[in-house]
C-alpha cells in the first residue's frame, strides 16, 4: 500500500474530527475530497451535503461519486474516476449494503488503484468495517466477509458504545484481531507507521477461541500506537 489509509470510528464530518480530517486533507496534496456515499443508502445526498459543508470549513471541496447500486459499481467508467482521486472518503451507513454494492466491481478496483497510486482513502464506520476481510453483522453475534484490504482484523466503530459488549464481539470473531475505534477518531496507516488522530482513542485486541478479547494496545489521539497493525 503506497497511499494513506484512515480507519474512522464514525460521526464523520463533524467538528470533533477536524484535527484528523485537516491532517488527511493536507497530506493528500489536494483540496478536493471525493465522497463515496454508497453506505448512506437512505439519504446519500444528505451525506454529500454534510461532507461539503464540513470540508468547506477546512478549505476543501467535495465532489460526489454516486456509486449507489450494484449496476453503478459495475460500470467500468468508475474505476478510472475513483482511481484518479487524491482523497477518497467512504461514508458510513449500512456495511452490508456497502459490501453488496462494491465487492468485486470496477468501482472497488478504482479505490484500490487510488491507494496504490499514493492517494488517501478514509472509511468511516461502515466504510472502515468493510475494508477488512471480515466484518461484524450489525445487531448480531456473527461476521461476514468484507472486501479484504486488511487481513486478520475486524473493525468495531463507535467503540465507546461497544466496550460493555466486548465479550459478544469476542464470541462473534472467534479468532483474530479486533480494532475498536471511537467516534470522530481515526487510525491512520502509512507505509512507514501509523498515527491516531481526532477526538478519542483506538484500541487493538486479540481474540482466541471466542474468548474475552485481550488488549494489545490503546492509544488516545494525538499519538502513535506502540506498533501498527
């Protein structure tokens, strides 16, 4: 991965996340943010409008990438359009819908191409969950396949709401790593390291045989974890 990948814990595009997003905007080398509102299936236009107001306050400009259906994602033109983005932001919403639209499509290939070309890609909540090889199914104690960019990892966004349910998360995951990310907070991954930015903290856990997750590290923004993923 040559670019920058940010896993965000939800509540994106609100003032508490400004330290994270201002940093991503600067590092992207562009003032244009391409927003993929796929997961916000109930009102994608509102998601784009919220992003536009927010990034305008940071000196950025939002362009929508309305990949809303499977037919959209299978249009080969989206690969080139997304691949050319310097800063691509995958909005939160419904992770299962997001996966069903993007998996094995030219649109998803375009996201991967953008990263490989050195671009910045951020995914918030559902947008972060789906990037892993597995993701929690909302309101259940099971997982399903994700898009597979990150391996041996399950992202739990809105983590301040999930701490009391860690045992259930461990049961669902079985074996593997769990990354808990609080709202308005992101774990930024680069080729030479990682950084926690935003309003809260990020915690990494190891789960074995469906048992209680054991904490590997916890880092509050702004700081660097003991080690990356």
